[in-house]
């Protein structure tokens, strides 16, 4: 009998890959005029959020359950509810996350799975209607 199939976490390269993605993403967010204000003036808050994202992604893609062990159920919509997230925030977030994913060496099918997930997640986190966003 063969061993269990490798998780996406393992296929992607494990903890190191997710750390690289999150470091790249938050390095870009730190300088983004749309996203940086969401984290407040405290630099530590930005890097706390980075660690939360890193742990969440590791768990979501089949790695250790460090996120839930520390923070409980992810409840992403609830955790993002205090932040005003409209079209501009979603697009900026997705642009930086796409660049972060593309900055690491991934198998094409894993890269595509990550980008598909982030596209859906970014849409799901929107909580503010932008009346003119769809009018171009």
C-alpha cells in the first residue's frame, strides 16, 4: 500500500514557501498607500498580521494547525469585518498577493490553485459597496 498523498503544503515546499510568500506580500503592503493605512501606524501590527496570514495559509493548504492552535477557527469574514474593504483594497491586495505567489518557484498547478483561492478570498472579504467601481 502506498503512503498518503502529499498535501499541497508539502508539494509547495512546506513552511519555507509560505514564509517567502507572506514576507514578500507584506513587504509590498508596507509601502502601499491603499492597504498600509488598514494596519494603523504601529509597524508591529503589520507584522503580527503577517504572522497570522502565514500560519493560516500553512494550515489551509494542509500543513500544521498552528493557526487554529493559537487563534481558534479562522472566521475570515468576522476577522476582516472591522476593516473597510472595497474594490480598491481588493485589487491592491490581489496585486500584491499575485506578485508574492509568482515570486516563488511553484509547480504550475499549485500556482494556479493559490491564485484561484486568493481571487475568491479577496472577493469574499469585500464589505463595502463601491458604487462607481463597476463603471469604467
